C-alpha cells in the first residue's frame, strides 16, 4: 500500500505572516486526519518560521521549491541542501515545468539535483509532464519516458522508493484545465512502467506518483481514486487553508 502524499506548492506566494496564519488554521483543520502525508513547500523566506511551527511533526512535512546541487560556494542567490536540512526540510521539488521553461533547467541539471538531494537526505518530488503541443502530436509517452530517463540517470535502485514523481501536464498547470481521471491514470501507469524499466517492477510499485495541474477540492476525489494516482501536487488551491484541507480530506473516505 502506498501512503497518499498531498503537497502544497505555494510558488512565489505568501509572506511570512501570511504563511504563519495559514499554518495556524491548517494545523487545526487537519489535526484529526491520519493516513495521509502532507507536505508544504513555501517560499524559502517562510521556511524558518514554518519549521518552528511544524518542526518534525508527524503529519505535516516541509518541502522546498528548489535548491542548488553544489554544497556551497559562489552561487549568488542560491540555497544549498544543508541549509534546507537544518530547517527540517524533508522534500524538495525538482524539475517543475516553470523551472524548466522560465529558468531553462535541463534534464542533465535536474539529474544533478536529484543525485544531490539523495546524497543529502532530501527526498525529491520530481516533476515531469508534456506540453499541449506534445500531447496534440501524440508524443506524451515519449516525453515522459525521456524526462524520467534524463532525470534519473545513475540513481541507484535503492533510492527509488523514497522518491516521489509528480505527473504535471504543462497544459493543466494554473489553467483550470485538469486532465481527466482517465488521461491522468494512463499517464501514471505509463510512468510506473518506465520506472520499472529503470529499476524493477517491485520497486516501481513502491514509488508514489502524484498528479498536478489544477487540482481543486471538487476534482481531487476522482483523481485520487485512480489506481496509480498516489497523491497530488497542488498550486493555486493550496493557498487557502480550507481548500487545501478539502483536498487532503479527499484522500480518505472517512475524513471529511
Ligand atoms: P496548479 O499548479 O494547481 O495551480 O495548477 C500545480 C503546480 O504547478 O504544481
């Protein structure tokens, strides 16, 4: 059984005081929800405050939206893995389509980040996904396989189960267009097949694959009930605590 994992990607939103007030509400709202792992990835500036508030809490983990693979040095504006570890950060989002498209991150650089995260006990949330043009050309499976092969080169099989993969079709991010549950399931099943090629079927079955792209309280349940959808990576709908709580609750019939 793969434990569901719901992550908030706040992107460049929320000041420290806004983050603090979100977490005050959110901790109360999810206090009784069990059996789901929750990750909040705020901007770097809010990590110290949230680390104080959430600490090493069992049900809410901290994530970072980015880091640099080098351990230290002349990389103006960047943050290292050890800086994140000191703040109890457990997860790091790698390869988000905004980083690929706006900041020009290549599969080779993403691969360096995956390896560096693993060497520093940070669990990667590795994002993959095709653009609309690629889907319309019928190339989505090839694109996903290429991104996985590129990002996971030289990753030892024993590191695979601790990774999280986020399938995020670029055309569904922030657009209000969600992949249908069937489209998402098909992409997730394909992703798991590629992961099995890169490791083995038993290992691939342990890896959690999140769906991301306009996940909302109203569509979360259907997406999360698909056999290969093990969680969600949520942007816009994670900025308001009640809406994020409803998505977390959608994981378990009994909650919510
Ligand atoms: P969205 O973003 O939920 O606002 O579509 C998801 C993401 O980019 O991770």
